[in-house]
C-alpha cells in the first residue's frame, strides 16, 4: 500500500468547536457541583454553603495536584517527547510504516468500533449515569465503586480538558491528510488527539482505582486503544495520539492523588444543637 502525504491548508479553528468545548467544560462543572463529594448530601438538612465549600475544596485540590511541580515536570517531559516526534521525520516514518505494513481490513473493523469511545456524547453520559447510579446505590459495594468511577472520571475531564484544549489549539499541528505534524502555533487544531484523551480517561481511572496489578496492567494497555485507532484511521500522527493519552493520565493521576490525601485528611460537615459547621478529620 503506497501512502503519500498530501499537503492541504491546515483546518482553521472553527468558532463552533471552541463554543462546543466551552459548553462541555461548563456542563462538567455543573455536574461536578452536583455529584462530587461523597457524602456531601448525606444529611437532608445540610447547608448549601457547607456543600459548596466541600465541593470547591475537592476541585481546588484536583487542580492544585495537576499544577504541582511534579506534574508540570511530567507534562514538560511529555511535551518534549511529543515535540521530538512531531518536529522531526519520526511521525511521518511511523505513519508510513503503519499504513504500509500494519493496517488491514481487520484493523479497520476494530478501529471503527473503538472510535465511538473517544466521542464526548458517548462517554460523558456514561460517566454521569455511573455517578448518579452510585448516589442511588451507595450502600452497596458495586454501586459505591461504580459511582466513584463516574465521579472520578468527570473530575478528570474537568481538570484535563482545559490544558488539552489549550495545547490542541496553540501548538498548531495538522492531521496526516492535511500535511506535516510539525508544530505551527495557532495554524491548526490537531496537535492533541481529543479521541485519544477522552478514550483513555475511563480506563486510566479504573486502573488507578484498582489495587491489583492483574487489573492495572490490562486496563492501562487498553487505555491506548482509542489513540491507536486514530493512527490506524490516518486521522492523527503518533505524537498527537500520545499527547492525548499523556494528558488524560496526568489529569487522572491528579484526581487519584486527591483521593489519597482525602483518606488522611478530610473536611466534613458537622452538626450540633448550635448550628452547622465544618469538622477537620485527621487519620493517622
């Protein structure tokens, strides 16, 4: 199979895309305000101010962990690797090798199914449904686990979507069908694969929730499949799929760090005859 890079003008950033993604962020924020802290609505008479305080604290900690020195160093490393792939011949050579030697009717059939798991209109309702189901069945082990997975996934999107959008539109890479993967700031909107990012989130979150390597390893490996499907379909270069996955991982890791910290220190509503307040619980 012969493959040629056909140079076309990079697709301009469309206002509808930006508006659509802004709406996604706002909707995620609204959903997070309703779904986030486990136990925030445990008491029917909980004050809305206490609820918002706890919710805001969780979101703030997620963002704090994401923009920590360690996480930013990891982000810089990912950008360095991605930049090396994108701005040399590596992306083009990997693309030509895959399209000539690997792609087949079988990989196309598999990719066609995987592609849907990278669409926001498919996975976001799944996260919302899981979070709501968890609220309704939180007394059961399965319900609690499903609910935690749903809320963690929503929080991961809330933290990870803004930097993914920023890099996608500022780095300016093109699709394979448009030309080179070289970064040309603000000239394209495909430097980060949105499908790779969205498709990785649910499986990375599940892997981080698991304590067993027998689950973690397969889940982490499976989290790359949607990104690989975009390479198969010649919709993204390797660097673009890899950046989408790495941003999903860093966002999920930030949420996971918040959960680890909550096990040791938590702020919960406190009720007494004199009113409602907050109580700091330290576990050691």
